[in-house]
C-alpha cells in the first residue's frame, strides 16, 4: 500500500464517509488524484461506494489501516 493510500484511509477512519472533494481538501491533492486513490482502494476492497459518489471504509480497509498503525507504534 502506498503512503498516499494509507493517508486516504486515515481520512475515512476519522470522517466515516467522504467524497473525492473532501479527500482532496483534507490531503491537499487534486480532485483527480483523490479519485484515482479512491478508485484504487475500492478495487482492492478497502472502500465501498455509497450514494452521491461517497466512499466508506470496509472491514478489510479498517483491518489494513489498523495493521499499518500498529506497526508504526
């Protein structure tokens, strides 16, 4: 998992659901790059798509995030 993907997952851990615009503002990246990150994480099974083009962590995404965070500590 790339560092940017990990940072994206952290946004979802804090905010619950978020759209590409929210991700881009929180991480200081373009909306296009936020869409690319979310699409990649969705294809890997870490995010699910909700109504209105919003995403949310899946159980797999939460487990992956927690695993990375535990390795840092």
